[in-house]
């Protein structure tokens, strides 16, 4: 009995990967084995970096809050300690946004905390 291969499905699978690797550099975009490896590696980076992105944003918010609080002669850790002690339920994302875009509102929070 002759060997049966589903070349239509195989070709479609390859085309799908090659379509997704469009724009990659060099052989990574058009050589099947290289493109397949690059695609798999890219997927693993995407999975990992969805979590890393959260860490990066938290670090950015902390830096922005720290920079804003330094104008009021406080450190970030001192400020956050007092925020928690006063039971102010406001997250770092919002604090960073207030520090950047609404300095008067941020100043009001700092004054509340300093009392």
C-alpha cells in the first residue's frame, strides 16, 4: 500500500508560520526550519514578557513617585510607609499619574501624609 501524506495540511501549516514570521531578519522570515525556530522562540519571549511588562511598569511608577516626592523632602519608602499608615487606599499607578499630570492633587496627598 502506498504511503499517504497530507501535503495540503503540511503546506498550510508551513504557510501559517511563514506568514507570522514576515518581517523577521534574514533567513528567519523565509527558510522553514529557521523560521519555525524563530517563531517558537518568539512565542516563548511573548509569554515571558507579558509578566515582565508588569514588573517594568511597577518599577516605572515607583521611579516617578520617588522623583515627585523628593520635591517635598521625602523618600519613596518614607512616603509609602506614611500612605499605608494613614490607610490611604491609592495604588502606585494612580499616584504616578497624579505626580506626572496633576501635581496639585499629588501635593494635597503629600500634605495629608505629612501631617
